[in-house]
């Protein structure tokens, strides 16, 4: 990852998450070798355009408890859930995703 920006590194990892799977912001940070940068991973994904799911599937990254993190952006949270459900991901009645079933890697 020679010389690439942090955001570019995040996007390269997120592109590897297969359809129907999710990972956490913290897990992406760990893969990048920066385990304390989960929040920065979130900032990188938030910087993407909402319609950029074909190139970088931002919707596949959720918080470590299995929930969508939306920080007041209910449009994006609803869009994320809709996109994940379209990929076959099932939400529990409490809106949580089970990492044991849908987690990557």
C-alpha cells in the first residue's frame, strides 16, 4: 500500500467484502494495521457518495455490535439496511446483524 492515502487503503479493503457479508469498522482498521482507527474508517466511508455501492460497497461495514451506525443520517441508515437486505443479510428483531452468520473475514 505504498504511499496511498488512508482513505484509499480503506476502500481497497472494503472492496474485498463479498456480497452477503459484513464487517466492522474496527475489523477494517485491524486489517489495515491501525487497530485504533475505527472511527477514521467510518469517516472514510462517510466521505463516499451514497450511490457509490458498485465500486465501494460501504454498506457492508457496520459497528462491532452488529448494528448500522448512522449518527443522525437516517436516510443513509435506511439505504444501508435496504442494500444489505437486498444482498440477503437478515436483521434480528432488534435491528442487529449476526456476525457469526454474516461476518467477514
